[in-house]
C-alpha cells in the first residue's frame, strides 16, 4: 500500500499538483512516529531534500516535526546534507521566517497573490 500511495503522490507532483505530496509528508511525519519503518524513513529524507532544493519547506517542516515530537528518542541515521539544513531550524517559527526568504509555501504559486 505504501509504495502505491507514494507512486500516486509523485505522479500528482509531476503533474503540478501538491495535495498528494502534502498527504505523503503527513503520512511520513505521523505514520513513522507511531510505526517506524526504515524504508519509508529513507524515502522521506530523499524527497525532503529534493523539495528543499526546489525552495519548498513543507516536507522539511514535517521531517523536523517527526524528529522533535516523536516519543522514541533513539538516534536516527539522517543524511549529512539534510542534517546540515536542519541546523538552521530550531523552532516551528524558524520555518515561518524562512518562507518569506525562500518563496511561496508548498502548494502556492508566486502568481496566486
């Protein structure tokens, strides 16, 4: 089921829609907190990095939330590049401040104003 869900979300994103990826990021953030699985966690990291490079913070914020709010505090293997990016964000407010510097929020286009 996970692989099919991920495939639909990626197809949705490729067509220019954001809802599928938003749902996938919420699944990662909340689903991995209650039932951690290494494969989806690794996918989460790769997708977050890809979106971050496209000036999208939504996935990064959900990844940050997973790391900060999960009950299981055992260390996780986080990609070095992602770890470096995460150092810029200590609070949820840091994401709000960065949106204005980086660009529109996930799902918004600059011409939507």
